[in-house]
C-alpha cells in the first residue's frame, strides 16, 4: 500500500500510533469478569470513532495510522469475537482514504498461546502477522510478539519469523535507510531493560536477545501497546515506547493516540488525549519540525 519511491528520504514526516481499542474490555474490567464479561462495547466504539475523527482532521495528514494490537477483547473461539471485529471494521472504514492502516497482532487477537489456526484466522481478517514497509527512506518492521511470548504450539512459525527478521535487517543494512522502527504489541520492557518479567513485558532471556539484535541493527525505536498505560525507557540507543490505549485505561492516562515525528536526526513523539487531539490538533513545536524540509 506504499509506492516504490518510498526508499528515499524526502524530509520529515509523521505517523499516528494507537493501541488496544480492545472492544469489550471496559465492561468486562468493570464487572470483574475478563473471561466472559465482554458482551458490550458501546463505549469503545465511541472512543474509536473519536480517534478516527481526530486523525481525519489533522493537517498535514499523517503518513499512516498503526494500531499496535488488541484490536478486540474476545479471545479466539469466544462468543462475541466476530461482532467485535465487525464493529471495529465499521469504525475504521471511515478513516480518510489517503491514510493507510497498519495492523499489529496482539495477544487477544491471536491468543496468549497462538496456534497456526489462530494466526491464520487473524491474517484473513487483518493482514499478515509480520511484514515490513518503507516510508520516506525509513524502514518499518511489524512483528508478531506473541511468538516471543509463547510459541509452544507453533514453534515453526516462531522460527520462520526469526529467519525473516534476520533477512530484513540484512536488507536494511544494505539499503542505508534513514531509521529503522519496529511495531509490536508486547513491550520488550516497561521502564528498565533489566526489570523482572511479568504479564506486560517479555521474558528476560528472550528480551535480552531481541534488544541486542535490535540495538546492533541500529533500530532507533520500538513502539508497543499492551500495558494500557504510557511507559518506556532506553536500552543503549534503542528507545522502547509503550503507548496507552484508545480503549480501557488501567492506569492514570487518558484514552489517546501518539503522534510520532520522524526527522533527519531523530524520532520525536508525544501522547495526546483524544479530546486534546480532536480539539487542538498537533502543537506548533511538532509542526515546526515537519516544516523543516531538508
């Protein structure tokens, strides 16, 4: 969905990152039943609509809108899943045609322990579970982080992604891209590279291996969701950015989106509440960065 001339750097641009619209979580979280309490998602529909409207109003337009996983709450095989997916698609249909959508698979989309079947079903619905694309001389990688979390039921798929990733990083090195940026659902870590493993980050030995591979390849930033709060930190030159949800908040943050500006030198980002982005748009400081044509 991006044209072939995107291998060249043409000056600063920006994109929008959202995460976890997760239709169905707000009700199930409120009633304290995250397994079966997801039979209503009217509130999430409104929030997703607000996000789409806010993005459509932005000027200049973002290069794309990436959704970093947990599109819906219903796990594979659960009752409301199909309806949740359909309702999200209906909302996303209204996004400006000039703004491509990039989907990242989350644990609710393919299961905590994915199988070939759950991944196939996701791919039919939303597109590949991992892929790469170029925008304006910047190389973007979308990864399936569930394969790092628990690939016990599909080890061959984890291996295939690993082989593919190494090939992609080799390509990036040859192409002399301006930056490399990764999107995945589960963060490598929430604030410190050496923090303990929990539900919201990757297991330590897996994390260490990925961080070293990414850092060595010159990857500048990894953008994730999953935590339903804003967080992040650094591993040497690699920034880990954890964005809160469009949907249910598990901390003190507001429903929102992240604006990410890519300049010649660096990647600058800021989280906006949906209200702030709809009413005021992007602040002058970031717009000024975009105006600096190289």
